[in-house]
C-alpha cells in the first residue's frame, strides 16, 4: 500500500540538507513502529521517495514523500505516531492513501508555490504591486540560467504560472515550474525582477518558503495544478 506524507520544515532545520532529512525520516519511521515495506536484495532499504528536494536555507509548508507499508491503521494514528518522533521544525501535516497506479512523488511534480520575504534591513524600497504587475506582463522574460556544467539563456515567462506582490506582507508570491524539465528556482525569478529595475540583489536578503508542491492534472497546453496530496484519499 502506498502512502503520501505531507510535512513542513522550519527553523534551524532549513539548514539541513535533503539526504539528512531522508535519513532522519528513516529513523523516525522505525521508532514510530510504522510497518514500512523494504526492498529486496542484498541491502534492503525502506521503500521511500521524496517529491522535490528542498534547497538548503529554504523553509516549507508543502513537502511530500511517498512510502510503502504492509499494514494500515488510520491516517490520524499514523500522523500522531510520526509527529511523536519529530524534532522541533518538522511536522507531519497529512497522510493520504494512494491508488496502486499512482505515479511516484518525484515524477508527479509539476510546479511549486513560494512566498519570498525580505530581511527587515534589506527590504527593497522599489518593490510595489505595479512593479511586479509590469514585470509579469512582459511578453518575454529573458534570463541566463547557470548550472555546474552549463549556462543557457532562455525565455522564463512560460515557466512562471503566477507572480504577484502582497502589499500587506511585503512579499512576492510565486508559482513556478518545478518539474525535472523546467525547475525554475524562485531566486532566478527574484533576480529577474531586480534586473528589470536595474537593482542589485543580495541573495542573503531573501527569506523563501515553499508553500505547496503541485502536480498537473491538465495538459501541457492547459495546465491545471493540484497539490500532490490530491492524488490520495483519506483512510
């Protein structure tokens, strides 16, 4: 039986990398007494996969992992058992039962929604709703994306599904492509906004929270985003 677990990650744990989070959950699952399934072979391991590794330094309210279990109790009991093993900064938010034909979490990721805040002493004075609206209304947003092995220039506009400014909170709200093919980082969008106004960006100023991770239940031409938990059901 496949389960999709949603969890949050905050505080000092934002500096813990993906592999350490994975190892932490492996230990927590054992301590919680979850009847998790193991792979076969010479080196059995828990059957577990994560949706989209979170960058170090980012917080999140919308992380997902899939696990396989041999027996079930209830979503509430499983959530409580796992949370009893969690340290401060990680909380299991929901557990859903997946259909047998569901794709794994990582392959299902299409987009992610972020809130970008700024440290108080770095709050940019030029940012307003009209600036963000003008930026997003451009026909093209040409950026240069650098990786360890390559550098490419492309139009980022098709990969930004939403971009707005929250005047009450002084934050930028973004929904961007997070698939393996697109994978737009929020910092790349923020840098493009600053470049649009010829302003320098100090990435230390950014406080980024991933709010949700989505799958596409529509088509590539007509994207319809739903939270990854949408694929599952209560039990």
